[in-house]
C-alpha cells in the first residue's frame, strides 16, 4: 500500500515539479549557456572563441541538446546550413534559447547579490582616468582582501553610464567624475565622497596670431573651430553653457568620441582648432604623457556661466553602506577612499571619458 506520509508530501509540492521529463533534468546550465552564445555569434567556431574552449566541445554540447530536443519535442534546436554559413535555429531552438537566457541571468544576479551581501566579492566601476585612483588606495586593502578571500572586480564605466551602472546594480561603487557648480557640493541621489576638483581649458594647435595667449571668453568660444565631444562629461559642460543644441551655436569642425582621438587629430595637424579638456589632461599632454606636446593651453575666462568645475570621487547607492557591517568590503573601500583623498593630484596618464 502507498505510504500516506509520502502521498501527503507529494501533494504539498508545486504542480508539475515531479513530472519533469528526464531530457529536461539532464540539461546543464553550461549547455544552456553554450546555446545562447551560439545563437548570439552564429557559429560553433566563434562560440568556442568566446567561451575559451575547443570547437569540438561546443559542437558536442549542441549535438547533446539536439538529441534531447528531438526526443522531447520532435525537432532539433540547431541545424547546420553548410560550410561557412551560420547555424539555423528552429522555432523550438529560438524559444529554448530565449528561455535559457532568462534562466541564466536571474541565476547570475542572485549569486552576485548573495556574494555582495556576505562580502565575498565587490565590483568597482572606474573610468580610464579614475582607475589610477583605485590603484593608489589598493595596496592599503590588498592584504586584508587576500586574507578574507574577497574578490575585487573592476569594470570599465564611461562617465555617461555611471548612474545606469549603479542603478542596475552592475557595480557596487563607481569612481568617476561629474560637472558641478564651482565650490558647491554636487546634487546627487547617491552617496558621494570627493577625491578632487579641477577646471577645464582649451588645447589648440592654432598659432598665437590666430588665437592669442589670453583667456577665451564665453562669447569668443563659439567663433573658434572646435573639436566637440559627442557625449560625456565635457559635452555636459557645453550643453550647460550653450544649451542642448550647442552644436548649432558652436563652430564644430569635428565630432569626437574620445579625448584621445581629438588630441591625436590636433597633434598630427589633420585639423586646426581647439579641444575642450580637463586641466590635468591638458598639462599631461604638454608634458608628453599624452599626445599633444606641441599644443598650447588656453585658459577660459571667468565669464562662463554657470561657473562649473569637475568633481571626481566615489559614488554608491543611497544608504546602502549603512546596511552592512563596518568591515564589509563596501565600507572598507569607501572609508579608504575617503581617508586617502589627496590635497593635490598628480597628472594622470589616462584620459577621462
């Protein structure tokens, strides 16, 4: 006779939990990941390169998935189309791939949240410029992190993506920069500890006759040939000074996506004009640390309004640090940054983005 206790326990389980076909139970998360990667890149060869494994290993997993799908559904997930052609995903293959992705992402998110909560890992986002600040304070923490087996992950974050990365919880802290009113604290929805401040200036390859060595006024800047940033921190300066349609106000001779590209254009004299940059980057270029040692620095006059400067520091989600113990990695990093904030910052070897 059936065991009544077993029957009662089975009845309490969610519907269908005991009815999973063996073909589903035999699937692995690694196989599902391989399927999603193949769907994204098109071929076993490219998937193998992305996954860092042999092509034969990828093909073997696809064969296993196809056999299981054929027994379970009645059709394969992935079909070869001939040499040099991408795989064809059947309708079932597309549906299973979508399901695989939505299965894998929550697992990753839950693991990251759990590791963050228990303090076994922490992710810090930095720009190309601010990675140096993290490097400065890291020796203070390296031994403690190693002793406690805490994993430090570092992710490249552009200034324009700072808030989005924090809000999505892709990173725990961001070391980055933003524009703020001169002498005033930034108005933020995040916890913030300041590292340093600086102004902006122009770098130019124009001759002194074309652009004299005197501060450029707010009315003069629109008359100068300008290499204008397409987005980011310095684009924000121009938008606040001249409005969101600042390209229609300024004399833009080139749109640039990075300061480094603009510096190289001027240094090679492929274009003649000016580039708005940070004071530290401008001095780094003139000292030969960056492209542009043949350029001149032209300061901006004091009539730009609003009066802006760049503030750099550490950002965290509002009040999150208070939910953790003082020795949690989030607080250890935060307090170390705060305690080591310099009164003067050396010229950086990297560019802000």
